[in-house]
């Protein structure tokens, strides 16, 4: 029996890049399955009218975002979307609706009301609880202690009730890390049989080049051929540990002058420029760039660093491992699970001070410096980093696990 899989996404202002990567990779895998009918519902800021596109045997429904209605009349906006989609939705038990964002709680409500035969799967790409715990770790213990704190300004009670509604009304919850699964079980009292763990997967597109080719590529990208490049890839946001990475770099660069810090990704660069004062010639912000150029930076990088306070299953980390980069991360859930300490990289401990998570900048600087100087250890980490990608994070591994869930195996 054929299955119908509807994948919901919302692309606006370039956000949710991890979710976009996930959907693209999943679509690549599912395209080759003859017993699956795949449909992508893309609510898009740039779209001006409702358009149906067929691409690689996948039907894509492009739906324009109407900001005024979405903000003021969210329920009506999503009802209108379902009126548009009604001729194309199959309300049967062989249909699955894959939801990827918490902001689509109203979609889940409407599905339950009108399309009650459709199975709803929800993928937990992020958790507001994890993000807000950086500012106040009490959030995971006692909500009543949060009154009049910075976390309280985020309407955390409302967010938690929204999340609880979603978790209680979907048929399957897919987590990207063990830590998230445990959090859902303890905080939301969800039973284990409702939760599956499927790590993100990525099609192998790594191209490995010689030492001479690396030097030439560095010069083409306006670096010196002997520069040692510390690479960060991801959104430029304080919870990603960008301030701490810049501070750690400043401790290193005076002792290792041919070292450069490259930060690839979108966000408000102006937040971090003051921290770069006196080191501007050594720090490069690329902004959002095409994947072709991101992969060139992986080819020339000496090490990859992802000092995040919260991650699920980082596609940047997977890309770094795919390219065989030694990786320095933190002890936060998803990243901690991805790095094998002392074999593929290092994990910097996140400690608690005054109910806040703190990244040890000195430890980060020491570990970066150690790998910059120790070519033998870098080579060892590089080999095992690539092997870890091949064992856990290849696209076919994620695809096979998702296929099992779709068919209830």
C-alpha cells in the first residue's frame, strides 16, 4: 500500500536553516522510493501566489505568507491554507503529515478537527526550554521561580502550554538527540513508545584535496597559504557561543599570528564587532553564502568549532565531520552526543554560575591552541571524525530510520 507523506515547512527571512536542510535531505532520500507519494507544503515569504510545482517526482505546494493575517488572525490564516489544499489532501490512515515547527500548533489543531484519519508526526528540531535555560537554568526545575526574570519576558508559561498541546495531539514525536528525548519524558511526562530518535543525515558531497591544492584555495579566498583557519558555521547568535569563541581566539592569536577565525552564517554581525576590536584583520564574517563556498571553507579549515549552548543534531557539525575536520564543541546535548571525546575532538564543559550556563573561555582557548599545534593529533581526529560521519550521519541511515517510522516498523 502506498503512503502519502506531506512535509510542512515555512521559509521566511532566511530562518530555520537547519529545518530547511533537514527537509531537503529527507526529500532527496524519499524521491527514490516508489511506494511513497511525497508532497512538500512550503509557506514562503517570497511567494506571491499559490503555485504547485513538480520536482523530481515530488509535488511542492508554494503558499504565500500574509503577514497581517498571520499575526492578527492566525487561526483563520491556516484555515484558508487548508481550503487551498483540501483537493490535494488524502484523509486516510495511509497519509502522514510531518510538522517541523512549533509555530504550526494551529495546523495540528486543524488536522485533528478535520483530517482525523491522517497521522501526524512532529520533529523536534529545537526546544525553547533548552534555549532559555542558558539565561536561567531554574527553568528546568521550577517555573514559579521565573517571575520577573529575563526568561519570564519570553512568556515561557504560554510556550510550554503550546508545546504540551503539540506533544499530546500528535501520533509520533521524532527527536534528534538522546538529551531531548529524556527531557520530553521527564518534563512533559511522555511515554517512550511515542518518541523515536533519528539523527540528521547528509548526502556525502565531500571532496578531499591535497595540501598544495589547499594552499592554492586559501590564496584564492584571500588568505595566506600557511594560515591556520578556525572555522565556525551557523547562525550568528549569542546562544551559539560567538562572544566566547572570539574571546578565546584573542587569547590565541598573539601567540599564533598566522591564525584566522572565520565565521560563516547569517545574523546580526554588529553584535560582535566591538568584541573584535584590535583583531579585525584576523576575524572574517562571511554572512550567508552559497553551499559551494561553505564547502570550500571546510576544505581549507584547520579545525571546526561549535561552542553552542544548545543544539539538537547540528548540520554544521555533520558537514564538518563529513569533511574530516577535528571538532571542538560543548557538553550541551546534541553536540555532546556527536563528538567522541579525545577521538574526533573535544567537548568544552558548560558550567552553572548564578543559575546561568557559562562556557569556560580559557578551556576553549587551550583546546583550540592544542589542536592548532599538534598535527599528529589533528590527523588522528580527522580520520575518526570522517568515520563517525560514515557510521551515524549519512543520508541513507536517516532515511532508513524515517522509512521504518513511516511504515510503523
